[in-house]
C-alpha cells in the first residue's frame, strides 16, 4: 500500500477547532455526501451521533468545518443520505423492521412523510436527486415493491408524495443515481435502466458468470454515469456500457490495472467516475489518491496518514479524507483534469520497474512483463488479448474530438490546396501525406529520432473520375498515432497501430470542398458525435467499406447506412457478409449484442423490396429465442396464447396516491377513533348495496387505469379486491415461456423525429414501411402487431372513429332537422362543431395523401367517396 508521510511536529496542532473533537473524539463509522457535494454527514456508531459538515464553506482544500450535530441517534442505522440543504435521512432497524427518520439539520426539526408506507412498510433504500428537490424512497408494503418520490418542499413539517411506482416482484432496485432521472434494476442476472420521466426502459447488461447474494447485491453492484458511458462494477469486474451504441464495449478486472490502462490509451474516460468503482488495492487508485492529496498535505506538514479504503471516499468533484476525527477535502475532478494521467501513470510504472533503459516501442510488453509474476499467473496472456482488443477499438466513436473538427471548418476564408502535407512532430512521430496518382493519396509515418525510419505507410485509392485530382487542405494531429485530414473530397481520420505498424482509416465523410467554403459545411459537425457517413463515402472508398464491415463498434454505429448502400448498389456479397456478421455477433452474446439485429431490421423496407428472401431467412434464424438466462416456465392467468410486454413492467401508480392517502387515513381512524371508523364502514356498505349492479364495473375501470390499488386496504369499498383475489385463485393458470421479439427498434420512429413535421408529413418507422408476410405469419410478427395494437393502435383508431361519428351526427343534425324542432343558436353550434371536426378529418386525409399519394388515389374507399360526393 502506498503511503504519504509527513513528520508530525506537534500532535495538538491537529485539533483544528479546539479541544473538543466531533463525535466526542470517537471514531467515524460512515461518511455520506450530498448530491452536489455541498455538504456531508459523518456517523459514529460508538458515539451514537451524526455530524453535518459544510463543504462549500471551506474554500480550496483542507479541513471542513462541522456545522450541526445530532446526538443520540437510533441504533442499528442501515443507510444515511443527506440533501444539499442539510436535510438528513436515515433508516434503522426497529423491532425487526426498517424504519425511517428525517431531520432538518439547519432548522433542527423533525420531518414526517405525508403518505408514508405506514406501520406495515419496510424502508429499503433512499436518496435525493441532483437538485435535492425530490426525495426518492424505495420500500415494500404487503406484496408491493414501491418507489415513491416526495417533494422536499416542507408543508406542515411534512414531505408529500407526488409520484409512485410499483416495481415487479422479481426485480430488485440497485440504485437511483442522483444525477439523472434513471433508476437501475436487477433481475435474473440482468441490469435494466428505467427513466422516471419518459418511462423508457433499456436492458443494459446481462451476466451468467457471477452469482449474487440478494441480501448484499447493492454492495456487489455499483453504478456511475456520464453522457457517453455507464460504468458498472459487478463484484470484481467493471463493465463499460456505451449509451450511444447500447452495448458493453469493455469488461475489466478491477485487480488488473493494465487492462484499464490500455483502454484509457484508446478512449477518454471520466476517471473521477471510475475511481469509486476501483479496488483500493489498485495501483491506479493509489496513484491518483497520492497525486491529489500531495499538495493538500504539503500545506499541512504536521500531518501524516496512510491511504486506505477506510478513511477516503471519492465522489465526482472531491475526495474526502477522515483524519484524526476531522474531514478533509481535495479537489479531485480539477486535479485529474490538470494531470496527464496516462503518461504520468506510465512514468510511475517505469519507476516501479526501476528500469534504466526503456524502449517506447516495447512499452506494453514491459508492462505486461511487470504483471507476469507469481501474483498474476496468467497476466501476460490476458493483458495481451486486452491490448489487441482495445487497440482495435475505434476511439473516434467515443472521443470524437468534435471541437477540433469544428475549428477546422470554422472561419476558413483562405484555403490552400496542396499536393503534400506534413504534420507537426509529436513524440518523435511525424506524418507525411501526398496526393498520389490523381485518384489516390499516400500516407507515411516516420520516427524522426531514428533517422527518419519509416514506421508505416498506406495508399488510399478512390473510385472517382480519372480527371479528378485530390487536393490536401489541412492536417491536424490528435496525438502521435491519430490524425484528422481534410481534403477536397472530405474529412478523414487515420490511426497508426504501433504494434503491427499499420495505418487504418477509422472515419471518412465525403464533402466536396473544391469550391464550397468550409463554413457552409460547418453545421454538419455541430453534434456531439461524428455524423454517419453518407452514401458517396461508401461508394468511392472500398477500404472504408471494409473497415466498417470488419470493426465491431463501427459496424454497429454505421452498419445501417452501409447495408442500405449495399442493397441499393446490388452488392450481393457485401449484403451477405453484413447479414452473417450481425447474426454472428448476436449469437456470440445473446444477452448484450441484440443491437446488431437492429442493423438488419432497420434495412427491412429495402430488403423487402429488393431481396425478400433475407426476411424469411432472418425470421427463421431468430425465431423462438428464449429471453431468459435459463430455461424457465411460469404460470399466469392469461387466456391469450400470445402476450406481448416489455421488461421491466413497472406500473405508474401516481393516479392512485389519493386512494393510498385515503386508506392511510382510514387506518388512523381504525386505530384512534374506532367509533367514527365503524360508522364510515357501515355507510360504505350501504352505498355498495345501493349501487351493487354498477359497483364492480366502476371499480374494475378504476383499478385497470390505476386510480385505485390494493396496496393498503382499510375500508369496505376494498371488498372488490378481495372478491377478485378469491376468483383468481380458482381460475385456470397456463404455463408460459418468455421469448424475445428479434425485431429490435423495428417499431421505433427516426432519431430526428419532429412532432411538428409529423402533423404535416408522417415520419414512419420500418414497421410501417415493411409489408411482408414472412414477418407477420410468425409468432414474433404476431406479438409485434399485438403490442402495437394494445399500446397505441386501438386508441388511435377509436379516437378517429369516435371523431368521425361525432362529425356525422353534428352535420346531419344541423342540416337535416327542421328549424321548428331545433333552436337557431343550437344549429349554429352544431355547424361550428361540424366545421372543426371536418377540418380535423381533412387534415388526416391530407397527411395520408402527402405520405403515399399513389396509395391514397388507388384506395377504393377514397375513390367511392369522391364519386358519390
């Protein structure tokens, strides 16, 4: 273990705020930080106290000031969380139940939960969101696993529930990260993401290798998130999931620093988010901690401490250190941003090797050799495989250097057209590029320190007219092995593999820059990621086509455009290769690589038109794939032979909060005002008997649309749920097996979907554009249609049908009923309603005509309508 040591001159100097230490000098058991790291709390089990510390009041680095102390807190505390406003929440065990207590540390007052879980509830997990405006509580009542979201606006010393969700029984809540609106769930070795606002659900990772203890799985699984990646620690493994590609791109052993080092050489990762997931035995963790705390301790030379997991906690902005009863902070994020982590860690490894001579070209072999000791028996083989894997990982898919690219296209008034370009020297590496044989360019990479030794070369050929000359405009070095090249035919990104000394084309976007100014094309690169290559990019560069086809991540990102290009160009071999690769990648990992099927399903309208055999081939290859880690049969009350649904089936119970509050109120009456309670029960029974014919129909509708629920029942009206439960016990159950529908994103609308344009010109999904019996005669196709009909179609068509009937009735009533039977004002209102409804239906007809004029004209119903009108 690395140690940072400084001589202690006077031990009393450590007592920064007087003789009385926080927690009466007792040891600190736990530390918890608020969402925006504005304050934190420490808990001492020995002293039975909680102290709140103001992080913002301490400018720069150094010791924090204790603000508030809560003495004699409850024993057996399970979890603690604190808001940015110093509102403290903790759960504790009491009489074999998990209770919750909330305290406003600033105002020194207790806060109650309005619409809490009641006496029967178990409080499992709690946290605050990023702005501390919402308190999120996970708990269980009876057979319900509830997620409740409370507003932290205190009213009468209470927080009131504003949203409520029911989590399925076989799903366990992992965490609710306080920096986004997603929750993460675990079920059957799968991890799911569910958005609280959009209710979009995504399965992000599946794993059969690790066995979990369901009582401790929150400790086994931890999650950090940024805009590009989700970092998941699963016991001794870290999985990095790409949000854009929707697949895991790396799996790392937390005890293998070289795996992470190799990956960080290829991708810019947020190290401050990775650090909390790393093992404290990691050399990377210790290296960063030593770097971050060095300056802070140099300013306080009377202190010494040893880095360990017991006294340091890393968050997004700061690292916090418990030192002699006090909390110190170091600016973690700022210091990581200022350090050249990869190079400095590389130097650190060299120092550990005590190597006098070190050849940069053999850097990776030396590092692997370092780890190939008795402690790491198979390290060399594992790390070499990891190196090869991450070396071929396309960096520009995840770290696209968009600011650099935008600078190349902005404010370029004077553009020079060259036949030869040279890059600036970086780490003794220099690139030379020249126009070669008119339709080609030659790339060469030299080592300047070795008498201009040629490291690698490449000739790039293009399928362009013979009389076309390719001019070189500008070259920009991203680092010593990656460059951006702008030419008269577009933008290129090249990569040098030092291991095999080969140059690869990692990105190409065709733009004609012969006459067009750079500024005109600036908007193409305004997004956060590189734009998808256009049609001509694939047509004029065979090498680019081969690279996209053979690189896993590039195929996933650009494969849809490449397959559409191959279909339009009738390139049969390329179509077959892309199809086989997608199926192969999917079958290699059924749980995590399903997004490769989206390449095929997105191109199905084109396959249906030009190569329909591929649709039947795909249907046969992907039919009846069990969407479960192990073969499993369940029993459900369902009369249909086919039931379509999405994982996880989280139910929004927000509309039933009033019903929940009402039952809690009835429970309070039952316990404290029994006479009043029984009077209300008798009154409710009389109402039920009076309206018995419609009682069950009304409660069925209310229950189906989640206006009421059976979470907490304390009244006579709830007899409906008891009757339904008894009937369901005697109803027949049928065995079911869960299969996946392989038409991934087949029903999704385009990424650039615009609701305003949708009113004028419909933007269809592949589902709408593909008409093939080979899809819909299968169980997968039938399930897809059932899902679309039940979630959207039947409501849409019902609205149109009801609207048309209303239009028909209003118009006929206004036109046909004689004036002696109808008032003139009523007739005018009916005519106004007819005009409004008529325009709505006219708009629907116009949209159908704009979308498919030929089909609208040839429709028999439209022809008869025009004829009779």
